[in-house]
């Protein structure tokens, strides 16, 4: 699948919506809903890359920067480095994975630090639910007048647990992913805090301090922003990697019409 996303348009929203509506053959109201709140935002998806590229070219010619994301290329690239433990050294970030692999990343090579809300699995809760149900016995005693009684039952409810993830992009490096719930924070040394939430916040702040040239963006923490970036055909839970790809490329100023498969 090939996604077409628009971003960083110089025109006002009304003019952009009109351009998108004319290009896609949809109502201006529908186009405005797609870009409401700002970009990047996926407008359409195609099986054929030529269709996606043609749409991106038409939009770019109308001063609506557009890019094409090849979802297969994104998911077939090198596997990311999932961090289990990190040490903030003087010149570089020392990383260790759950499998024991290690790598160092110089702070001056870090380009982007992007944060999002991610799925942390399902959480099971057990609670009591009280309902009123028809009571035959009470109804008979009342001479046929319908009566009810309170019935309390125990129910198990599964809810989606949410957590936070940080994706680091550095020149010449594979993607680096920090999942708050999966990390061991003892590598922070004297900077280690009492809770994982405080530790993760400290890690983000330190990375921003040590790599001041890196772009930082946390808009994907908000589900509404995730939905807007991905559009109605994609899922924030299943397609978070695509949201990161779209945001990263828009922040890097990619306005070409071909997929970036790095």
C-alpha cells in the first residue's frame, strides 16, 4: 500500500482544503476534516505506486507539499534496536538490547526524538455490576404486577493498557526505540528516579540537553493527533510505525513524491 500525506503547507487551511477537494474530487468539508488541526495527514492510499506519486505531484504543484509512504518498504527495512538499558556517557549514548547487543550513538548524530503513546497490552479488571432483573416470585406475590429484583454479578473487563515510547533517529544508524515499560533504568546512575515514569521523563530531558540539534516532537502522545496523521483507513494501535515514518519524513522536510526506504 502507498500512502499520500500532506504536510507543512504555506497556504491557509481553507485554501488547502479547496485544493485537496478539487484534486481528489471530494467535498471541501470532507477535505477540511482530513487536515483539521494541521499536518501531517494521510489523504489517500493506493495499491499502485504510480497513482500515489501522481497525486503527490499534483498536490505539490499546487503548493501543498505531499509525500508518498511505501508501507511495505517501511516494514521490510532493518529491524529497529529495542533498548533494554542505556547509559548517558559524555560524548555518546551507550545502548543495550534485551538480547545483550550493544551500540554507541554520538549525540551530535541524533536528528529526531519523537514520542508517542503506544499499546502496552491488555489490562484485566474485575468488578461488581448490579442490575435490576425481572422477578417471577415477586410478580406472583404482587398478583401479576411485573416486579424486579437487584442482581449483583462479577464481571471481568479487558481494557487496552497505554504507555509511552520514544523513537530516536540518528545519521547512519538503524531506528532506536525506547519503550518506557520495557526498560531497566539503572544505567542512569545517580540520575535514577523512584518510578519508571520519572525515569523516562528524565531520559527524554537528558537526550534533549545532550543533543540540542535534534528535533523533538510529542504530538503523537495525543490519540486525536495519531488519528489525524493516519487517517480513517489505518489504526493507531496497529500502524504506529507508519505514523512515526510520516511524522519523521515531514519533519525532515521531505516533499519528494517517492518513498523514503532508509
